């Protein structure tokens, strides 16, 4: 959620930056500022009213001391009227605060100055491409056929148990999942992240805090009876660890890593993009989250991107890094790098990670602050990234490392799988 002070002092600049995200409801900026002005006027009236009540209370005490009981009683009646006015002003203030927040949550985060303009994924900026794309034989198979050949996962069995998009991993396919989770976690811990195991279900406050509500409500599985949501990513519970906290500046940055299953409805997905593991409703992911000083968030973003890149190098996968254009960014992000790996059998790039800086957008919703050296409280910056999401990594590993003798396991992963080949 944007800080109202930013809109109040830089309204035209805010509109220009929102235009980079192709935001169509610029009227909301003017609407929220009008409500804010009204709210501030009511607040001033309330403050003046309370100050007058305090002054009269002192006068009443002095009048009683002087024996002027009748005048004191008149002052009490005046106080009663002021209290009634205060009650009405407080109700009006509460209404305006709710209205202001209701408008603010509909305005996306401002994109960083380095975000390129654009309306679609085709206009994302390729920052880097690395790794050799293997030349596969004519008999090379896509990962869903490899899964059947080597009995690694079963999508049809998942349909029977739950529904489409819920794969059942088997044998070495299950071991590969577990190996990747441990590999990603160990690399994160080595990089200074503290491992946490969060709940896999969150309440509405948590979903609101990281921006899933109200923007992505339709993409989450909702447990209606308890008003809970199954997490779409560990970002949600992990970032909310610090919700409503005033942090010690000396302890920043806070670095968390978490493995969790993730649940996404993926409403509207269809066609070739959903074949095999390309798009599923339940998948495993290791997430990294940082809570940092505002002055360091963009250097931390580069550090996190380098961490993800290092994982892809160790897995010996061809990859590219994209800086997302304004039209392809999430509602909450200020700057996002997407990582894609090349699926050789499918002859297409598959997104496997997003690393984002949210600046104060999430921390303002969650009220996460720190006290600086001048004893002033300021909002922290929050960042997160997939490090990594497993389905498309597994798909790319199977496809890119397939040989006539089986599927080769990258050297860095062998200590975790316990086998060199899937045969």
C-alpha cells in the first residue's frame, strides 16, 4: 500500500510512474487525496475540540477552588456538548480512514525508475542469458513423456485423488523432489538465511499484508468456514513474521528461507502452458525473504538475484534473466527480475523464479518499522524470491539432461539424490 504522504506531496509524479504500469484508474489518486484532505480537516477539528475540553477542565477546577459553583456547572454543560461533538467527529474520522484505505489498496505499487515501459511479456528486457542449450536427438522427449518412461510422476493418479494439476511423485521422481528441496535450503543457509518452517495456511490479515488480498483473491484456495487461505507461496507467512513490529536497526537485514508446498487455483490457464508440470495447482518451492534498511534494498535485490543465478549454474541449466516491463509486473512489486530456464524438448523458456523488491508497499500494510539513529520510526523494505520453484526446474532437468542412457543428474545434486542417473 502506498504511503499517503507520497501521494500528497508528489501526486503528478505518482501518476507518471503508475502510467508505466499501465494503470487505468488514475482518478483514484485524486479521490484518495480528496478523502485525505477531508480526513485531516476532521482530525484538526477533533484535536481542537479535545484541546478545548482539556482547557475547560482546568477552568472548572479553578472555579470550584474559588467557590464559583454555578459557573463551574455551566462549564460542565459546555464540556458535555463538546464530548458529544467529539463522539460524532470520531465516527466521521473512522469512516474517512476506512474510505481512504479502501481506495489506497486499489492503487498498485510505483515501479522503480529502471522499470522499462511495456504492455506484455514480449516487452520485458533480457538482462542476461547464459548456459549452453543442449542439442538433443530427434528422439528426445518432453518431461511428461519422460515421467511415464521412467515412472517419475503420475498426473492421472493425481486426478483420481484430487483433480487436475495435483501430480503424484513416485520413486526417483519423489527422491529428486526431496533432493532439490534440501539442495536449495542448504544453499540458502550457506548464504546466511535462517531457515523457518511456516504454517501453510494463513489468515486474512497475513494475506492482506503481503498484497494477496484483495488483488489475488481469486487465485487462492479459500477455507471459508475459518476464513483462512492456503498459501500460494511461503512469502506470505514468512514476511508476516515481522508484521506489527518495530525492529532494531542494528539487526537488519533479516534473512529467512522456507520450504513449503504452494497452492494456486491458476484460474484461466489452458492450452500447451499447462501440460505436464508447466502449470500445476500444488507444487513445492523454497522461498527467500529479506527485510532490509531502505537504503540497501536495491543492492540486496542484486544479491538475491545472484543467489538464484548461482543455483541455476549449479544445476547446469541454460537460463536467462529478465527485467519485467511495467505492464508485466505484479501489483505489489517496484522492480522484478524473472528467471527462465530453457526447456529443450518443448523449445520454449519456462519461468522458474521471480525476485522482487516491494520497497515499503508491503511494510506499510503490515506496519513493519525500524527505529533509526535519530529515534525516528521508518518503514522497512521487503524483498523475496523463489530459490527455487520445483515443477519447471524438474521439467527442465529431465529434458535438458536426458541422454540415450537415461537422465543425468548434475554433479552438485548427486550428494542429495544418491544416484548419478535415472535409468
